[in-house]
C-alpha cells in the first residue's frame, strides 16, 4: 500500500474517524470552559493527551503507535525539526517584537512553571490531539486531505491569540500535519511547536526591555 493510499477495508475505520472528530471537539470545549486541575497546562494534558489515549486503547482497541505515539522516521524528523526551528527563529526575531505578540507572549515569561516545562506541558497534548489522534484517525478515510482538515480546528483553537498567528495556523498546522504524516510521529511537530512557542515568549519579553 502506497503512502497516500486510503484504506477502505472496514466500516470501523469510518466509525473511528467520526469518533475522533467528536472526542476532539468535546476535549477542546471542555478544556475551554472548565478548570479541572491546578494549572490549565495540566488540563490540556488531561483533555488533549490522556483522554484521546484512553479512547485509542479502550474504545478503538488499537496501539497508540498507530496514532503517532512513536519515534517514527527519526532521520526525517530530525531534518524537519532542525530546519524548521532555524527558519522560525529568524522569523520570530521580527514578529515577536510587534505590539500584538509582545502584549500576548511577554507576560508568559514568568509563568507558574520554568518556561521550557510550561511550554512542553502546554503543547504536548495539543500536538497529540491534532497531529496524532485526529490526523491518523482521519487519514484512512480522507487520505491526504486529513492533513488540511486537522489544521482547521487547530486554527479555530487559536482565536484570542494575535491575529497574524491565527491566520497563519491553517498553513502552519498543515505543515505540522505533513511532518507528522511523513514521519509517522507527532513528536517532531511537538518539538518544532515547543521551540517556536518558547522562543517567541523569550523574544517577546526581550523586546519589552
């Protein structure tokens, strides 16, 4: 079966895709409206990582590796990660100093956890939800279009952040989706996103001093 082949061998594939859409939507909604654990970062880990993981194992009866929870193609992943982080660092040196980004991101420099841990807790479940659970559930039904589809709720979930960032998410989210599909792992989009957010916060805070 080729890399872009669509499997049509069972109605359970379609059922799992539909269930992933519903679970992802409910996870985003519940996390938005409720404060469950001491930190919102922990809420996101619970709703975006633990809940989908339990659905995969207990409801879908599948291995999490089928949803990108694996090292995957580490050579391609490393190449994507290094190239993306280098390019984004240059870009964010300019973007992070704009008023909208400085106002939003600079206050996060002094968060409740050390910055690298804070951004990792924020983004690990976030990436698993979109680039793991949702992407790999949709792909057998939608094929390559799944890479774009998962970027739609990802973009909507950025409402409230700087407009330029939100507008770019349909493209950046699709790029993250491609990296996850190409490497069969959500870990590389997570590393890129973790670096991007951490660097943006540092650059935004530095621009105010």
